[in-house]
C-alpha cells in the first residue's frame, strides 16, 4: 500500500525476563563454590571484665547461678536454677591505697533482649573489704544472647563507668 505509513514494531520476548533470572541464579551459584580448606574458627572475644575511669575500676561478670558454689549462692540468698544468671558489679579504686567511694556510689544495669526490649535490673549493694559490690539476677534462655548494659559512678562527682556485656548460655 503506497500511501500507508508503516509503524515501527517493538520486539517482545516473553523469555527475556526468565533468561535474566536464570543467568543471575547461575552466577550466584558459581560464586558459592566451596574451598577444599576448612573454614578457620573465629577467635573468641575475650572481654576483659572491667573498665577504668578517674582512678576507679569497675569489674563485672555474668555467671549462671548453678555454676556458683552452693555456700556462696546461699550467703547472698541466690536461688540456684538452670535458667538464672547472676550479674556481679564491683567498684574499687585503681590504686590499692585509695579510698573507696562513699554512699554516693551509683550502679544501674539493664538487660536488653535480642529484639531490643530493655528491662532494668534490681541490684542489691554488698559492702566488701576494699570494694563495693552489687548483685542482680537475670533470667536467661537456652542459646539466646542477652546483653547487659551497666552504668556507674564511684562518687557523685566522679566520671561515668560504662560497660556492655553480651553472653549466651547453653542450658543443657
């Protein structure tokens, strides 16, 4: 037809998308090839268990209550259960001859769950020779990480001592 204009036609292929997806999957699979060498284990994180600031050192530990000797657990009124951990926080001067803080010492701690839920811990103060110690109990679950955030001051005017501790327990 001599007076009729031809319209350009687009070439459409229904398999182009499928082909692209297949190529992408094959490339991903090719990149996942295994190495004949075993994967090296990550070195364990070694938490020092203390922080220092302004001439004071704050020691902290989170231990399963069943791992404590019965005499020690009993002397602090701690129930020994398989799913109960004990947080211990002690503040002492960095220098052995320095004086420990007075009643103005403060310690606060929160348990933070995997989903970010914060729960303040109830700490009880125990004065020990040369240090002040706070103890709290925390319910734990099998292989579920729990994070403890600790904030303290040895004296009302002293610098803040902060620590963040994450542990996972196997309750088998």
